[in-house]
C-alpha cells in the first residue's frame, strides 16, 4: 500500500473518531442529566425493575449481536471488494432476514413473558406496570433490531458524521422523556417504556430514510438468496456462541444479582453500567472508525495494513479509555456524590462503578482481535474456544455468591477471566494477522501494562500529596485535572514509541494553533503514519516495478514453488535455458491443474487429496514431490508463486477471498520464516481470439495486478504478461501472436516468459545464455522486452 493511501486512511479514522467524540460530548452530558433525574423520579426500586425488564428482553440480543456482527462484516467486505451490486444485494437480503427474525423473536418473548415475570423477585403491586413495561420493551427491541442494517450500512460507508448526527434524535427524546415523566398522569414506569419505544422508532425511521436517499447501494429490493442466507447462517451460527457469552455476562449477571441481593443492588449496578457505557463509548467510537478498514483491508488482500491496524488500534483503544477512566476511578466517590447526591449513593454503587471501568480496560482489547477473525468469516474455532471460556463466568459467579462473597466481587471475577481469555484470543488470531503471541505481548500488552502501572503509582502518590494540603473547596476539579494530565503524560512517555511521539508533537504544533482538531486528533494521527513503519516496507504508488523485499539466499539456495495452471507451466518450462542463476543451489517446481482458478486452489488447501509437483528448472531437488497440500507446503520454500486463471485474471474482484485463503495457508505451513509470495502477471489472449482486443485485455489484467500490488499482500510481481505484450509490438510477433492456440504460449513466447521469471527471481547481473534458435537481433529484442517489462510492468514500451 502506498504511503499516501495509508495516510489518507489514518486521517479518515481520526476524522471519523473526532465526529463521534463530538456526538459523545453532547450525549454524555444529556445522559448524565437524564439518568440522575430518572433515578430520582422513579426511585431506586422502579429504576432497578426497569433495568431488570430490559435485561430479560436483552437476552434476545444473543442472536441480535450475532446478526449485527455478520451485517457489518458482510457489508464492509462487499465495499472492500468494490462490488456495489453485491453490496446492494446483501443489504436487501439482510433487511429481509431481520424482519423475519423480529417476527420470531417477538413471538418468543410474548410467550416467555407470562412464564418469567411472576417468578422474579417483583413486588406484587408493581406487576401490572411491569407487564406494560415488558410489552413496550419488546417494541423497542423490534425497532432497534430493524435499525441494524441501516446503521451498519453507514458504518461500512464510513459515514460517521451522519451516524453521529442521527444519534442526536435519541438525545432529544431522552430529554423529552424526563419531562414527560414529571407531568404524566399515567404510571411512570409504563410511560418510560412507551416513550423509549417511540424514541427508538424515530431513530430507525430517520436511519432508513438517509440510507435510502443518500448511500449508494442502499435501495431495498425484494430478494431471497438461499446461498447468501446459508453463508450468513454459517457465520452467525458459530458467532452465536460468542454473542451468547457476551450477553449472558451482562444480563445473566443482572438476574443472578437480583436473585441474591434484590433490585436495590441492581440499581447500583445499573448506575455503574451507565457510567461504564458512557466512558467505553469514547474508546468504541475510535474502534468503530477503525473496524470497517480492518474488514476492507482483508477483502482487498492488504494483510500487512490489517495487521498494523489490529496492533495499533488495540493500544490506542486502551489509551483512550485509560485517559478517561483513570481520573474517574480515582475520583469516583466525589463524582457520584456530586451527580446523584449523597443520599442516592452507596458503597456497592461506588465499587461497581470503579470495577466496571477496570473490567472495561481489559475487555477493550477484544474488539480489534475479534474483528480480524470476523473479517475472514472463518470463526468456528475462535468462537468455540473463547465462548466456552467466557461462559464459565456465570457458574463461578453463582458459586461465589453462594459462598457469601459480596455483589461487587462479580466484577473482580469477570476482569480476571477476561484477562485470561485475551491470551486465548491472541493465540488463535496469530496466523490471521501474521504475528506471533510473543510479538503481541511485546508490542501491545507490555506497553499497556507498564503504562497502567505508572498511572496507578502516580495517581496514588499525587492523591496523597493533594489530600495532605487540606484544601477541599476545589479538590474534585484539581484531582480530575491532575489525574488527566498524569495519565496523558504516562501514555506519551511510556505507551507511545518514538515515531508516534514525534508524530503527536508535530500534530500538536500544527493543529493546536488553528483550533481545528485539538489534543484528541494529536493522539489519533499517529495512525496515519503507522503504515510507514520502517519495519514494514510498502509499495509506492508508481508504475515502476518494485518489490517489498529482495529474493533471499543469493549465492546459497533458492527454492521456488509455482502454484497455478497451464499458464504457470508455460512461464516456467524454459527457465533453464536462460543461464546460470546467482544461487549455487536452486530449483523451480510447479504444481498445476489445467484451468485451475484461485478458488480451486483455495478449496484444496485443507484437502486430503494427493498432488504431484513437477521440477521445471534448477540443480537441486526437494525432499517431497507428492502428497497433500499441507505436506507439500510444509517444506522450506523461499518463494511461492500464485496466479489467477486467465478467464478471471482481468477482474480483481475474483481474487479474494480465495487469494487470502491461499496466502494464509501458505504462510502458516511453509517452514521458512523468510518466505516471499510472488504473483505471475499473466498475458492477454491473442488479438481476435474469441473477439479479444489484446491491448484492452492486457490493460484490464494490468489494472487488477496493480491493485493487488498496492494492497501489499504480495511481495514480488513477475510481469510475464507485459513482456509478451511488448513482444507483440515487435518483429517477434507471428500469426498466432506468440501463442499456439490464441491463449497458451508457443516456444518463443515461453522463452520470453521464462526470461522474466529468471531475471526476477534468479539473476540480477550478468548476461543470459543464447540458444542457437534465435538470431542476435531477435535476442536483443527478447532481452529488451523482458527488461522493459521489469522496469515498467504497467506500460507497453515497444510499439
């Protein structure tokens, strides 16, 4: 990926995050105000009942959360491929799926209500009001669920500005609800449920109207795609376990707390949840801006950029949350008293609020890693292992309460469990993002833990010094300001590397005087430079041929495996005729099937079928030349070359996800840690073959290859197609235009193609051999065609 593209993506992330933060500033202020008034108007008992009913209906979010992640993943993936038609088809299909699900879920909730409500610890005189509240909660659930495809489309298009503006509708309704509770002649608990449902409906309608009229591909059509539904069901089915654990952690904990401690403790936890929800939203806004690019970079084949996004966004999400939560944790008692009043606060509320934020600091690391897995669509193993481990929280929590531990101990248990589970997540994702568990520990967890430890130590020291002064009038403001500054300094000096520190300083100097962005943008803008890390070279957006790395082991050994079809065979057949390689020991093997596409080879990666490799060139042999793909790949290859079948080569949209699958399997199985991946840029059909315009088709293949090169997922391009097209504009061209049947190369065409392979992989200096079949003039033209193709792979230089 070119640096300009990476910088653009980084700036888009920063801009989108800033827009979401501006929304959060307003919604947070309103939320704090409305929660306090709602608690005072309803009282602790009714406020607890409201959250209990929301928790029961929220159990359906087990499925909703699964569908939400599937919706965001599939819509972002289609946009990543640049296929707007597929996006529109998926969008319409998802709306149909959500409508069917809402009908089924509403029916289940209606049947479950009479069974569940009487069995909960509810005062008899409040049962009628809670029944009404339950009905309105079902309506709120239906409206919010139907809104998911619309908000997911906005996120996929990265229209965070509109998403932020639409959320102001919710803010207006929250203010209106508080006023209505003060003047309503009806039961306040039932009124709260009714107005909440009405507000949810307003947001859903506004979101639908915007998507319909403003976003490309968001026009609904009546479709039902069985194949797509099975893909969604397969993805969602395995994701269900992860959603089950996430929902049960929240809703199951609420129900267990109600059984053991009653609604007053639930009210205390509900206040803590509100605080946690507001604070975590600050970090989640940043993650929401990053998540579409993780999926899109995977769809585009840009694994290196995806890896950097996962690693850096993990750290930045934690830092942003720490920047807000650390001052709140250390000043929580004073803040609760100021917010709710001394009579409404309790020790349980204080401890729940503090521990909720500690838990969130652990859990915030989950999002980028999980999104990397979801981007692949292959989530079976991940969800099983992570889901089972996370679900152990409920029995552990139940046993802890049975043994007499206080309610807030559930948060300590959950925080410790999530910390352990994070190691499992990192272990499972290591092959997807191309990094080891040790590297993740070094680059992500270690700086986070050191930063957090420094923050705790500095806060305890300064809080002790400030309290010793005896000045109480402005202590809360002073404590918050000092805590914020200490946290920011700890993040800067311990959490950021030298490159990020310099980027932040440059942004402070550039942006603060203009007043356009502020400190937050300065913290976010290092994302714009993350793709320029010197440890990870990138392609420049240029027509000049370049590779991210050089072929290894010059003067020693070089082992090349070419996977493809008859075009692979044509390109490698005559390599031996070009001379002696720079390497003393080398070999080129091919693994081919006629007309084999990337999709076919991707499907074979985990097959038990036996394949036979053929040695095309070289003076050394590999230990194994037949076996399963796993066996053949698990040898010490230095370079693995792949290509797309000729029918699909002009269309980049056909490359992924199959190419991703192949790259993932190759990198995971080849024993050589310095493996390079190469791509054969194949030739066009002959002019006139089945109506082909040879130059036009070559240009299409060149454009697709250029897009692939810019993605950074391939290390080396072998531009045989350009060498052949150059030759077609010289005296070398014959009636068949260097082919024997309009598609496959003749002997001269094979010799030209082999020259590109030889010079790209095996030789960087010295002359080539000159077989007697060609004159000196012809050899000069052949050499020029090859050399020009390597220098300018996307330009026809000979006419």
